[in-house]
C-alpha cells in the first residue's frame, strides 16, 4: 500500500469503508427478502392448517378428513405455482390420507420438530417448507396433520437475488474506486500545487509563495504555515548574509590597517621611536581583531544553545570588582569616579561565564563611553526575590531612535562623530542574546549628552534552567 500514490490510497481507503457498508446493506437486503418470503409461506401454511382443521368431522362413527370432490376442487392434483402438500397420520404415524399431488411420495414426520413450528426439509430432492400439528376431535387426539409447500420457486428467487448482489458488489466497488479517485484527485489538487511551487523554491529564489486556497480548510492552514516558514527562512538567510557581510568587513578593516602600516614601515629606514609607535599601533589593531574574533566565536557558540549552560552559584559582587580591576587603567586614565553600591553579598544560580561576559560588556561600555572626570555608578539591590543590577554612566549617550538598533550586530550609534572610541558593535548584541538565554531582564535607557542607564534583573535562585 506504501507504493500507491496518495490519491489512490485515499480512494482505496474510501472504497474499503464504503465496500463494508455496501456489504452490510446487501446482506440486510438479502436477509430481509428471505425473511419476507419465508413469512409469506409460513402465513400460507398456517392458513392451510386452520382450514383443514375446520374440515375434520365425524360421520357414522367414522372420521372424515376431506371429500374426494374437495380434493379435486382445490386442485391439489394439479401443479400449482406454489403447490400445497397435505397428509393425515394416525397416532402411530401411519398415513390415513394424503393429497393427490403427493402421488407415490409421502411427507416424513419429524419427531424432534415442535408442533406448529415451520421448518425446511426435502421432498424428492426439492426443498419444501413443512409444518406438523396434532389432530383433535371432541377433545380427543386422533392423529397428526402435515402440510408442506414447495420452496423451489422461492429458493430460485433468493438464489437469483444473491447472484445479482454478488455480481453487483464488485462492479459497485470498482465504480466507487474510480469515482473516489477522481474526487480525491480534485481534492488534493492544491497539494500538487504546493509540491510544484516548493520545487521551484531554492536558496536563491525565496520570494515565491504558495497561493492560498479559497476555502479556509486544512490545506489553507498548511499553505499559510509553509508560507510563514518560508518567510522565517528568508529572514534568517538575509540576516545570515548581512551578518557574514558585516563580519567580513569588520575583520577586513583591522587587517587592512595592519597591512598598510607594515607596508609603510618597510618602504624606508625609520628611527626606533617611529618603529615602536607603528608596532604598538599594529598591536592595538591585533587586540581589536582578537576581541572581534572572540565575540564572533562566542555568538556562534551560544546561538540558541541552551544545553551549553552550566549552572552554579555566581557571586555578583566579586564579578563586578573583577571587571573594574580589568578596566583599572582606563578608569585611571579617564579619572572616573566609580562607585559600587552594594549593601550585602549578592549571589544567583546561573552560568558564571555568561554572567561575567554580560557584566564585562556593560561595565566596559559604561567606562569606554564615559566622559573624563565623570561618575560611573554600579548598584546591586534585592526586590521581591529579584536582584537588580543598575549600571549608570554620564557618557555621550545614545540617540532615542538608535536604542533598538544598538542591539543589532555591528551597529554603533553615531560612530562617525566618535571615531576615537574603538568598538565592534557586537557587545550589546551578545548581551541581549545571553540575557535571553538566561532569562534575565535587560533594559537600556539613554539620552544624548547625559549618559546611559542599563538595568539587569536576575532571579535570585533561578531553577528554571536546571
């Protein structure tokens, strides 16, 4: 059945079910007709019994069952369409009288059969319907009456009916199969359109969409779901292309700078100070390149990789102090006043590496974009089983229209006016991905010229990621 087409499988399943129903219907028709025929014969047998029981009489101490004239009048000696056979027996089951149409034959008395209950038997190899009843005269049992009717014609009718139904059954099934196949083909036509449309969709041709059926049925839902899937795939591929393009550009820029600087150095002899200056410049670019590569690898590693999370107790106070220590030279150079406002030790249950990366990016940004001799405040507090971490700086700020875009990879707000501040544009994008992964609330508020406020809300004991 697996080798059959979908259309043929639908048709086959349909005719199997319908064929069963037709078989039940045909069986019901046959047995109803048979029951009707037998009921009609049984009614005639009962009428015959009643008529013959009324005709029994006593004359001159002799029991008279039926006159010869009455036998001839009823034409029992002729072949009827449905002849009736009559036979009278005494108490010893010996024949007293019988209808002329029995001729040399006789009806057999069946001891095990109940009185007044018709049953099937045979006479000269032909099926007959027989009934036998006791005879009483003046409340005295005098013998038995057997009446039978031929079933030949009825059996022939039933056999013809059965033959007709047996011949009609496969013909009907065959007709049903082709009809079901035809309508199944029309029903799955939208599926064929989906298949044909899907064949022409490639990575270079993602604009094609499946036409939605007019009827809002399951095929409409399927088509709409596939179209939505194609939309998501197209968006993902476009983002991947954009990301690849941006990453290539960002990697190429420091490499180009390093190459250009080294080419300048080898054009002619220079003094030690100039060599030292250019080499330090190249080292800074290499550091920038390493930072960019590390962030790209981090993005690839933790892109929706929830299974990579390793949970443990994370001490936020210690992490903040470590980050400040790493940035101590920048803090000292800019003469920043860094304040850690934490009245107690705060710890959460999460991935230590990811939390360190989040806080390092946010605090480093606050220091990087702060104006000289300003304040950077880091606050840790507890509220409703949540731990709030607020990083507030008095830096250059972010334009309101750029607040959403800064979470996109390689986007840097107003980078042309602040070219002296180096960056990759990946820090906040990575923070956003990691906070989503750890189910940490992340919010940024900023204003140009006044500074930026970053809010992180941690679950104090977050067991949802275990």
